[in-house]
């Protein structure tokens, strides 16, 4: 094994909250030990940790003599040159965490468009939509279907609880390496899951009815379509890493044409209904207008957006589309991202995640100047304004909250009459 060492990217918790982003039901393979998140991605073990001002990242690569057996179709392998690995890892971090977008600006836009978002979202800053590989998103959401958020989180939980995605990687994915004694396997390719024995084996591992869906979907993707078919459904404005951006067309009430096509194509796969298709479109194919609607989102729509009456009294296909269309009218082509922030803010598991207290103090220092009048009527006051922001971050479901204190001091002169 060889590593790049820890490197850092300046970013605050308003622009990225790593803990929330990695455990709010988007990706199911990250493991956390102490304050470090790790996952096998693109032929390396990527480790991440965050403080109030920096995102720290490190990559651990297998020895040059060890080649991973299988890799997802959208992965481009890099050479053994260490400087190339460092640059490639930085590009991977920016791409995977979707760091090019200014999240503060997006939150402002969504807040201007929606009073409910403006009320609830500020306490849940830093939620980003990951740019996962399409195949990983597809298999991940097939595995997570019909699970609530706490069960989903357990799938990617502690190392000893190898469930679903962890088991899939352990038994069929290439071993990338170890951190301490913990093995990290990358996701198996679709072709690695096409053997007729796979379904029975997955049932033995506890996948239940999902075993059939995973196997049959792997066969369809690997054998019934050309290589790269899934990636061909991507939003061209959000291409796979290393590819050029191109226009995706005009935004329509039901979403752009490419999104509607991708959604329809995904519905042809085993175990994929409208919600799973939208999850894959949003988090695996880059279609930001995709709005996954489950029972929890439906409850939000009823409570905060006046759904639940008349023709939309229950969650039918027509109501599913109406909820998505409503959010797209509010937030445009990043409606799925804004909806995910509200989804996270509404989860009981995150309800005490953050609380922010801002205290402003003014300290005045009166100083005489050469230009003051003989009787001392005039003085210049140097006023220092100190803003103290305390953000309480819940690091994990069962961990003790930690305070992050940021202090900013600005000075200005004020002329005062005595």
C-alpha cells in the first residue's frame, strides 16, 4: 500500500457538512472511525475528515503489482506516478463531493423562492448532492428500497455490520487494501454479478427479494446493453470525471428531456420504481431536477405545501408527479438538491444536528486625536465589532455534540460628540 499523505481544501461548514452529507441516505459504503470517513473509490481508499475551516483528504493505493479485478465503467485508472495520483485524488474529491457549486448562493436562491425552505434550511447548511458513479447509485438504491433512513445508515455502518452494500463489496468487489486491519473492497462491476449462482448466494447473505433484482439488473446492464449505457443517460452538464461539460437543453415543467428519458429507461430495470429511478437520476446521473418522493417526502408535501386534499389525497402516480412538478416550479433545475436539504432537515435523526447561536459585541475605545477641539468636544471612537458564532455539530447519532466557535472581528472609526 502507498498513500498520498493528508492534504487539505479550504472550505467551511456552511459550504460542506461532511457528516450530514455522507450519512443522509445518499451513499451506503462509507465507514467512519473516530472522525475519519473512508471508502474504496476509483481504485483507492479515500479518507476524509473535516474541521471548521478545512476538508482534509488522503488516498491509499494498492501496490503497483496489484490490479483491482473489476472497476465500475466510469472509472478511469491512473498510473503509479505519485504526483499524478495526488492530482487525480484532488480532482476526485472535488468531483465526488460536488464542490464546484457555491452552496451559499444556492441556499439563498432557494430561500427567496420558498418561505418554508428559508425557515428550515439554515440550520442544515452544507448538505451536498454527491456525484456518484451511476452503477453504484443504481445498486445502492435497489438495496435501500423500502428502508427508512436509520436502516439505510446501518447498511453503511460500523465494519462489523456488513449488510447489503458492505456484503456485496466484500464477496464480489475487488480488494483495494486495508487501513489497520480493516479491509476495503470496491464496488463489483455489473459483469461480476451475472453468474446464475449470484442470486442464491445473495439470498444466503440476507438480501431477500433484492437478490433477484440485483442479479437481474446486473445481467440487463452488462449483457443486454452496450458498455457505457448507464453513463450515456447522464446529464451532460454533470459528466463523469474528466469529461467536458455540454448543454443539457431547456428546463421544462416536468424536467429536461434528457432527465425524462433517463427516468423512463431506468424503470425498465428490475427493482426500479419511480422513486429509485429518481434517486439514481439525482445522485448517480446528475439530473438535479429529479425529486424522489417517498412516504416521508409525501408527509412534508402534505404538511408544508398543502398537498393531501382533493385529487392528491393519497400518494398515487399522479400525485408523485405533482409533488415533483411543484418542487421543480419552486427551485428549478436543482430542485432535487433543495428537496434533499428539506428531507434531511425533517428527519428526526438529524433534528438536533446543529444549532447556531450568534452573539455580537461592540467594544469602543475612545481616543483623542490631534484635530479635536480645544474644549475636547470632538473625539474619534475606534469601534471593534466582534461576532462570535457557536455552531453545535452532532458528529454521529450516538456521539456527544461538539461546539465549533468562530470569531470574526472588524474595526471601524466613529466620530462622536461628547
